[in-house]
C-alpha cells in the first residue's frame, strides 16, 4: 500500500507462515498421490460479512485515493480499526461484489462513516455489504502422536488456539495450477475415538484417507474415521 508509513499486511502474514503469497496457501508437504499434493498446514485469507451496508450510490475507486463511505450502522470496535504500519487484519476491509482489499484510514462511528483507500482501482457496488478481511492458519500439533490437537490461529489478532478434540491429522489440497485448474480446496480430517486400545485396533488403510503412510502406530490403537469436505474458491 502506497501510504506513509507503509501499511503492509503481507509482512504480518509472513511472520506466521514464511512465503505466504496468496489467499489460499497450503504448506508443509505431506506427500503426493497421483497428481494431487497434500499439505499439513493451511494459510487462508477470507472475508466475514458484517451485516453493515454502504449507503448512497456505487463508488468508483481510484488507486491510493481516500474514499469516504456512509454506512447503515457503526463499525464494531472489536472488528474494524484504523490501520497502522504494523497492520493487523482489523485494519483491512472489502465489500461484497468487490475484489479489492481496502486499508481503513479512519472510523467515525458517531456519523456512521468509514474512510478507506486501495492500492489499485476498484468498484464498490450499490448497497454493497462491508466485509471484514481476516486470515487464519490451521494445523494439527503433533499429528499422529499421543496428544494431537487441532489449532486455528486468527492471524495478527491472537495466538493459535486448540479448537476441537479428537482430530489426529489433517491434510489440505488445493487445485489452482495449470490450464484445467478447478480452484477446489479440499480438507481431509483423520478422527480418533476417545478410547485407546491396548493393541492396534485399526489395521490396513483407513477408507477415505488419501495417504496411508501418514497413519502412525499410535493412531492404530484407536478407532479411526476419515472425513473430507471441498469448496470451490471463486476468486
């Protein structure tokens, strides 16, 4: 962002994940099966709807030019803040129907106004919804070990936190390369039961788990189930 001081979100993201350079960023290679490469961790930039609308007409946005927006409601203090040089995601927003991120320059909740700027030209449609820009890092600590835990970090807004029990391993894949790329993000989760058997209980391949070699001896002392879900990333 061409501001003084320079406001740079990518540096903040790379402080968490080295090399993070795109919205969907799987990393830490777990192996390849066929043409699909699987990763143990995921960095993801995404948006959260606010329920707050932009009033008046649509807005043509010029690069590096402040634009003042009138909103249908005040911005929550815990969601939107004026961006600083060491920018957190709180200092960035976007709008429904818009593919450009905006830096928050000022927040006037008394008058329900928000001033933002973007690094390139964009367009904010009529009645667009204000969206909060966020980033997360997802992974399992000690995958396949004696005490694995599934962690999510709200990047730049807080430390990683365990969010659910019973997840032994997770694998991510994202088909975004080549002329026939589908832009489909797939998450595979290996779940354990809460009882550890004295001997190995699960033998052989686990149906639905893509890399059999990652299932550990410790995993096999539990009842195991693999589940997966996929999403097409539109932009």
